[in-house]
């Protein structure tokens, strides 16, 4: 006989002729020399030398164990005393009941959505990264979920988790804020074959997610083409001069003509504006010449108007001086004063005739 001691938090399995006879708990036991006793620490998983399923046929041993049996499509989250311990995949696992307390969550990965009961912190830490797919939409985004090529549902802002299984999961999303597209460098011909380059911009907002993402492919590219064609169509109906005279109406007409087509793409147009119209070099030179000629003509008109007014004023002054000798004398003195302002020194040579003339000039 030999003595076996089983300590606290230990369990012994007594085998006789390789057959499990009994379970030994805390205490001391006398066993035969030919008996074999395997001692296990209850703080750890039960990993026997023998086949686990065979041992579990012993009802006494099974009562001490928590058994987790996982198929190929199943996983389990193991907790000890309420704290996450490890991730279990395909296989059979056994843990001792008691201290620590063993609990677990079992999940079928063939499902589409990840169970809400899973702690999201475990997902974010990457513990389940191999088994989970994630789709995230920002606060300003909306989207559409496709499963195996079929539309499953509309997605609002948030984070969605899916099991990584044989299902094919794809998602499309778009920004629901007001957006803008620049339509730059558009080469267009007017009705009279004048070639122009126009830069413009369009502002829009996605209002129908299904139309934008499901019924239409690349709705933003289609919108770009529609605005481009509408611009060409409108400009092509006007001559160069008509276009220059009605530049402010371009945006209004293009916006009006594309509103319905834009709604078919699931978007609502907010505004359309022409940034600038770039003329070819030869047309620009002609326009500059026309502008210069117009300004010269305007300047000539103004000059003639001023000359006429000045002549009329001189005529009126002459009539007044003719009728009033004193006024004529004052005007004469005014001009003499202006001449004198520009003279620093007067040198007089000759007889007294000049002095007499000056006296006569300034005499009252």
C-alpha cells in the first residue's frame, strides 16, 4: 500500500488497470502499489493523459467539470471570476468547477451579425480580429449593406460587426453633407462657333441613398457629366455677344435644366455658379480693341461736350464784357496779374514812353 495526499484545490484520479475507479478530493488516501493516481490543480484547465470523452463517462468526474464542446463553426469566450480569460475555438475543453468560477459565452459564426452580448472592448482590442468583420460609418455618412450580392439593409451612422464566415459582405456609403464638384476647363462652342473655356462649380446633397448607391453607379460622375452637357447645350444656343450679355443667366438655366435628372440620381442640387469665362487669345485681342475703341469714343464725346461748354462760356463772357467796359477792364487786369506772378524782375529801357503806357494801362 502507498499513501497519497490531495491538497486543497487539487483533485486526484485513481486508475486501476488504466480504468478510472474513483475521484479523490482533499485528504489522505491509501492505495495499492499497482494503482495510479493523477493529481490535477483545479485552478487550471483539465488536460488528462487519457481521452477526455472516455473519462467523462464517469458521472462523478463529470460532476466536477464544466465541459465546453465547440464545433467547427463555433467559438467561445471563457471568463474566470467574471473576467475574460481566453478565446476557445473548435474542440472539447474541460475546466474544474469551484474556484475560480468558470463561465463562458458560445457563439455560432455562421450567423451574419455578431451577438450584442459580446463586450465591444474585446472586439476593439483585436482579440476577435480573425473572426469578425467591421463596417463603420461616420456621423455624416449613410450607406447600404449587401450580403452575397443582395441588398440587406440601409446603414445609418455607427459601427457594425459581422462574423467572418462564407457570406460575402460589402457596403457602400456616401457623405450626406452638402458637397461640391468643380467642372473646370470646359471647352464649349457658341452658336457662332466662338470657342470658350468655362470654369464652374455645382453644390449638391445626397437625399436618396438607395437611388444614389444602388440604382446608379458612380452617381457623382454621372452628375458631373449631366452638368457638363447642360452647360454645353445652353452655351451652344447663344452667340458670343448674347452669351456675354447674359452671363448671369447661365447658372440659372443650367440649374433649372438639370434639377430633375439630378433627383433621379438621388441628389438635390443646391447651387450652380460660373467662376470665369476664358477667351482664346485672338478673341481676347479683338475684345480689347473693341473696348479701347469704345473708351476712346466715350472720351471724344466727353471732350467735345467740354469744348462746347467752354466755348459757350467764353461767348457769354465776351458778350458781358462788350456791354460793360468795367468788366472788360477787370478781366484785363486779371490777366496782367497772372503774367506778373511769373515775372521776378522788370528791366525798362527806352524813354518815358513806356512809363506813360504803363500808367495808362493801370489808370482807372
